[in-house]
C-alpha cells in the first residue's frame, strides 16, 4: 500500500468520525389566517343586478352583504307608507319601485339570496343624509325600515308571503349609512336597537374592525389607485367620480375597468402577502361607466374568492365568527 493511499484512507476515516455539521433548520412556512374579503352592495335596487351578483356568488363560492334601501320594497302606490325624519310622506332621494310587480320580483331575489347564504342588511330607507340626525330621528328611520321590511308582502298586496320571510326580516342586524354619514346620534340609535355592526366608517387603509361595546365598527379602506396611486375609498361610486367626474364615458370603460381591477388586486395582494387584515369593497347596483366597475369586480372575485386560503364572506358571518372565537386568557 502506497504512502499516499494510506493517507487518503486515514483522512476519509477521520472525516467519517466527525459529527455531522449542523445545517440550517428546515424552514416551516408561517401559518396564516385565511384572507377575508368583504364585498357588499348598497341600495340593492335593480333586479337584474340581484341576479348577476347571485350568479357571481355561485361561481366563486362568495357570500355577499346587501345593504337594502327599504323604499325599493314600496311601489308608487304604496310609497306613502314611508315618512323620513323631517320629510313629508312618500319622499325619497332614490325613488321607489315602479309597481307591485317590481316589488314582487325584488322580494323574490331577496329570498333567494338569503337562502343561498348571503346577508340582507340595512341601508335605511330613503337614502337621506342623516349626519345631523338625532338619536330619535335615526330611531324613526330604523323603525320604518323594520316595519316596511316585515310587512312588505302585506303592504303591497303580494300573496302568498313565503314562510321564511319573517325570519329574513328579523335577521337584519347590520347597517351602513347613506353617504357614509356616521354620527353620534346614529351610533346611539344602533346600540339602542341592538345592531351587531355598523359599516359606515372610512379608514386610511384596511384595518381590523373595532368593538364598541357589543357592536362591531367596520371602515371601508382608502386604497391606492391609478398611475399616481392616490388613495380612494374602495367603492365603485368614488372611482366613478374620480375617473369621469360622475359622468358616464362608455368609450373609456375598458381603461376604468382595468384601473379599478388593478386597485382591488393591489389592495388584496398587499394584505394576502402581509398581515391579512380583512379587505372591504363596496358596490352599488348602478352600472357606472358602462359597467366598468362591475366587470372589474367579477374579474377580481373570480380570481381571489376561489383560493383555498381566502374567504369572501358576509359581514354577518365575520361578526359571528369573531363572537364565537374562544376568549384568550393569561396564565
């Protein structure tokens, strides 16, 4: 055996006797909570948009919140059933249903949406700015909503009333103020009426809802939008005003759709890759700029709501989960 060979054998043996070097511990992926997305519709007027939104929910597994304006459950003939604080009977900023058949069709959509797991919540009735209303005035508005919702079939002479309607009407425990006009009078009335949450706030960016006594407070976030990434409320109407000054420009619809989609997706991606704060997006049933914002929503929801670690749920579902969560104690 040569000297060189013996040296090689000894070196190999000594290396085998050494303890294995400690390498980096295998990386364990951080376990994150699912990303929650809360998509809602204010007013909930047009029957065709009820159907379109329900189709979107069916395709993506999403569950939506519909903030209903109760005047859309009254026809021109029955509009006198509503009297807003400080207004004469039969007045509304957003009109009423055209006739009994329209009310019946809308009630049918509400029943279907609720049966499919979506939430029916309150947007008040006549879409008046109640920023200066007192607690008593807001209480009057909530009483009107409850009565019209409960008695919608009887008021309009629509028969038969579905067996489950009373339960749907009684289940309304969420609210968003028209024009997002939050106030102390509103908060006091909401507490007094036992609402589970108020979704009338606005925040600098996505933020966790806060608990105000027994009521949860939600805020629509300001999100970056457009080439300059100026922040804007995550709501279709605000995009409409920024993009075209509140005037329809169908020839620019594709541009506006892409900008809206980009803003929603950027806001989502930031949370999805980061702290996973719930992302809230507000919509209306009006097809502004030739439906640009609805198409952006459909693209967005079709991409994100189908992810295994994303939950597109209603406000009511979110509140129920938080209320059911175990209380953390020290020790």
